């Protein structure tokens, strides 16, 4: 197993620890673990790219670990009443749409190579920032209510835009209409 894959597996293990900390009201622990998971995501990508340790397994594991982490934290924050339920539904539904499209494409013998779109990268960045702000606020590190309120709507807009962009890209692929590079 390559070092980046090991780091990614460690991120999978961090997810239930973060969730457990949140459920037990240990928000500082959840905040620190969430930051550590974020740093590990950047670190595994840096090592894979710069030390020629990319692998097919890593190409699948890394985004799954990211989706699991973000979706889990969104769901728990929604369950705790910290984030609005509609935002949690948007975020989780977007990820389910993407995963479902990839699976359906494969089942229909038209596998799609899902490359992150720029809007998707922006969406993920804003989701991470929102979750960091919320966890920092809950941990008592800084009162961030005003910024969190604004970020909720920014994340909602980016989530809708990202889901729409992926849907259009997938529909074009399934119809055999590929963009010329």
C-alpha cells in the first residue's frame, strides 16, 4: 500500500471519531480532527503527485473518503439542528447524484470519467470552509454566526450549480455528445 493510500485509509478511520466527538458534544475534538482530516487530504495528494505514488486505488479511495467525511459531518450538524435540513439535503443529494450517475453509466456500458469541474472544486472548498466555521463556532473558538449565515447560502448556491453542471455533463455523455477538447 502506498503512503497516500495509507493516509486516505486513516481519513476513513477519522470519520467515525469526528462523528462520535460531535454527538458527545466534544466540538473542540471534532474541530481538531476535522482539520487533521483536511490536512491529511492535502498531504496524500501532494505525496501522490510529487513522489510518483499515484495509484488506481487511491484515485477511487480519496474522493470516497472526502465524500464520506463531508456528508457525515453535514448530516450530524443537521441532526443536531446546527445546519438547516434543506442544506443537508442539497449537499448529500448532490453527492448521491454524482455517485448514482457513475454507477448507472457503468451499468449501461457507458462508463464516465468524472473529473472535478471548477464549480465543483469551488463548492467543495466552500463546504469545507462552512464546516470549519461551524465547528470552530461550536467549539467556542470564535463567534462566527454572521459569517456562517452568509456561507450557508453561498454553499447552497454552489451546490445547486455544481449538481446542475455535473448533470448536464453526464447527460451529454450519455447522449454521446462530447465536448471537443
